[in-house]
């Protein structure tokens, strides 16, 4: 049942919640009914935030963090800000060792916390993570972080802030909490599709990945294409391997690949 106005100053407790649950409302129906189509996880996330605002929840900023299976990317971060829209950031694997992650609510959620709530304004304010100071400076008054647990047991992360002086009402947090299982299922589905496509393209190439994902997997099948094959050698590679540690060799190969493959892909 969609909210018709701002929640009361003293919202109902969970035991007093109406029988017509938020989890059976229009947002849950929108999340569950994909009508045979696919929607990128970031677009699903943005649509979710916009619909929550339309139902009366005064969201200020929402962030979603999803682990990745890309050889160079450890996680993807999606950030939605009211009146600004969506932004995305790709984090490499080294990001998990930075101070920004090690001293963050994301790490706490990844390690098993069932949720985090911090008031950012008033006498009960608790600013115990650097990101909370940034959010407070941006006008946020209340912060809630929750886990999204995928079917494989991996823990993903979502957080919500509001800039309303009183913070979130209990009824609003109940609304979000009841919708999260459906949101998690849909995000996991879209994220799995993205991950499968990314892995295929990374290790097979775009054209081969397209054919495999389309079902062209029978042995003996194939197609004729017009192609140019480029063979390239790295001068003094044997000496490089014998005189330097493996991590230095791998770093050099990565630089070499970018220098060689970049122009090829561009043209």
C-alpha cells in the first residue's frame, strides 16, 4: 500500500504494522515482474530509489556495493543522490586494502553485521566512520547500512541516508526492510547476468561470448568470419623473466598489453 503522505511523528511499531504489507505493494510488484526482459543492476537500483522517494521516503543518498568477478575490478559502487541521479565507480582489487575500505561500514557489513544505524545530527549523533563525517557535511542526518545476501552466501552492501531533521521514521525503515529481499533477488539476477557476460567477453572475446550466450555451444558448429590475426612478441622477455620477480613480470605484461591492445581496439 503506497504511502499517501508523510509518516506520523510517532510511527507504528512492527507489531502494529497493517496487514497490507509494503512487500505486497507496487514497488515489490515492479521488482518481481521483469516481463521477460533484463535491466542493468544500476538501472534497477536507480528505479528502486526513485520509487521509494515517490512513496514518501525522504532519501538523500543511497549507495550499493556489489563484488565483481572481473580480472581487474574487485567491486562496483553505485551512488544515487536525490536531484542528481546515479553515478558508478569501479574499484580494483587493491581497494579492499585501502584505509577507505578498512575503516568503513562496508567492511563491517561484509564481516557479518546484520545492520548499522547512526544518527548524524542532534545529541545522539555517532560519527565513528570517516564516510559519516562526509555525509553529515553534505546534509545527511541519519544513516542506515544493511547487507544484501546472495544465494552463494556472499554479502553485498546497501546504505540509505536522509536529510530530514528527524531522521528516518520507524515505518519508513520497516518499508525498506520488507522490500529488500525482493530487491536483493532481482539485483542478484541482473548482477549474475552481467558477471557471466563480462567473464565470457574477457576470456573468449566479444563475438565468441555473444555466440556462447546465445546458445551456440554444440561441438562441431561454427561460422566463417573475415579477420586479421596479429602476432606480437615482447623483446628480451626471457631476460625479463629471469631477472625480475613474478609480480614485476605480470605488471610489465599488463602495461604491454594495454599499450598494444588499446590502439587495436580503438581502430
